[in-house]
């Protein structure tokens, strides 16, 4: 179990902008010199390596807009708009499957959005059938097959269907139970709706449920959020994510609907975070890292104890050894030694698919230095420790020479009590766990080169 020390002065001093490290290098480094041809080369390399597969499907449609949202989405009440998109998605499944050895098992599958449950039950069945036709889905429930759920878009029948289709994990967008906060961000949903979905999830034997919460939303306070946490703890999801709301209205148009004067100030936000950590720890949740908590017997906590936890574009993962094939507009994948992203607009997506072209418009092939730094950042962000001898043996370097500049910077973090540094490695201390992004940033070569930083604050 990871003990946390909440040092307000330390947090204030280190609370600067930085990546969330769902990848390294981050998407800021993707470039349009990486296209379909390079992706095909990486797919061929992936087949030689033979790792299991992970499939991600981006379903961008939402019935209403949540003002805080920074996701790629299409807001529409017209359900028929999903069908043309899904037909292209089916074709992309065919195009992608032609590149891969489809006897490789699919250990992970994820539907994200948008709101995946925006589509009809028949459309869900067709999408999963098309996937199963072209990829080797598991039938024994050992994979991690997950879906993001809007409680307003799912009933008991929907949950039963998702289990029948093979899903065994569900993530529920809760955000906040307070009616005033819900109104301020245009996401009105009752406690009864969430409880009904959770009851069905347990009735139909899903392995795990995660709640997404957000702190820093308009009209939130420690008192109001404490009532939300009381209700969350009573419902007892296996996992929790408590995200910091980053108000960036210049980047995300929907956030302009939020009254900035209603946002809690920095001190109140820190107080909400501190209370949340104390409340969830008292309730028996383990701090995984980067806003994530889990019950001790959840597979996420078990993977962390076993040293097998990994981080990817969906957050923390128990399957580190998968190549991620991402499909749908804006979707980001990881194949062999590369990252790639699909085109960002639905019009571009349709145009590519209608011409039987992979819709990839940018990406990155990782070099040896990228792979080394990615492994270091992954170890730190997942396990709060790094063994220098293990790194040296795996990558054929001497840490003291290769990372001389970084070690000097880490010495300052050690003086501030964030970590313990010696010739054997790095151990992140309790005061440094909330600031793990700052520690990882020391090893980010590209961050040193950037003149501007397009990231949220770390807390």
C-alpha cells in the first residue's frame, strides 16, 4: 500500500504544467511524416514480436454536451448519425485486420467516447460481431474487455447485453452527485440512475466497476464533495479516478459555458483533494497513482504489488505486453515501436475509409533513447521506484553517465523530500507520490526542448 503525505507548501511549489504520461513520448511529438506506410512497417514488426493485441474503438457521439469535457466528440440527438460512422468503423476493422496475424489473442478491448452506449443494441451487436469476425477475441472471460458508460444512456437491458457481448469491466462517468454542480456543468443524472446501473453490473457478473469523479468543477467545495464521496463509498466501486478539472476554454469550446467565477480557488481545490485522499484511504482504497484508487483485491492493485502494472492511453492497465490497435476518428494506438493517431474530423475519417485508406495522419517511431526513457517513466509512474542495475542490464547503459544531468536535478527533488536517490536507484517517498508527474518530467527529453507547454497542472 502506498502511503501519501499531503504537503500543501510542497504541492504549491511543484504545481506546474506537465504531461500525464499516458505515453512517452507524448502526443505533442507526433508528426505528419508518420503515415500509413510506416504504420504497415510497424505492423509487420509487431507480427514478428507476436505480442497479444489490445483493441480500442472510439465512438464519439453524445446526446448532450458536458461543459467540462475535453474529449473528441460529436454532439447530436439524432441517433441515425451513428450508422454511417459505424459502417466506416467496420471497414477500418477489415483494413486493420489485413495487417496483423489475427491468431494473436485480443487480451484487451475498450470502447471509449463520446458515449459508447449512444449506439443502439443492434449496432452494438454488429460492431462486436464484426470485431470477432476479424480478430481473435477471447471466450473465457480472462481478457480485460471494458466500456465507458453514461448512466443516463444505459438501463438493465443494456448492461445485460454488454455482458453477453463479452464486456467484463465498466467505467461510469459520475463526476459529482451534487445537483447544483451537475447543473453548472450540464450533466444532470440522479443517484438512482447510477445505483440502478451498478446493481445490474453486479447482477450480471462484471468483474470490476470504476467511477470517474472530477474535482475543481464550478460550485464545488470540501463540504459538497464530501457528500459525493460518502455516496460513492456507500456504492463501493472497485476502482475510482478523481481527476483535476483543467479549465482551458481557449482550447475546448464547451468549457466557455462554465462561469469561471464559480470555480473553486486553488486552496479549496487542494482541500478537496486532501479530503478525498483521506476519505478513500479510510474507506480501504489503495492509492495507485495519478488520480487512481482501487480496492486492495482489485486486479489493478494486485498488478501494482506484482510489479506488472502498466500505463497506456486508457490509463493504468494490467496488460503491459499488448500492441494497441486503435480505430475510429482521433484514436491513438501503439504498435511495435510506434505510436499513431487517426484523423481528427469525421469528414476526413469518412474520406479515408471510403478510399480504402488507413486513416492515420500522424505518429512517431520510437528510437532507442525513447524506449529507454519510456521504461523509466513507466516504472516510476506505476511503481514509484526504479532500479538502476535493472535499467543498465536491459539497455546496456551506465545510468550515472547517461543521465548525469537528470541525476543533478533529482538531487534537488531529494532535498525537497520527494524521493530517495542513491547508486542503486530511486524510491519515491510519500510526499512525492502526488507529484510523480514532476519526477517523471525530469526524464522527459522533449520537455526540455519545448518553448511552450500545452499541458494541465499536475494537481
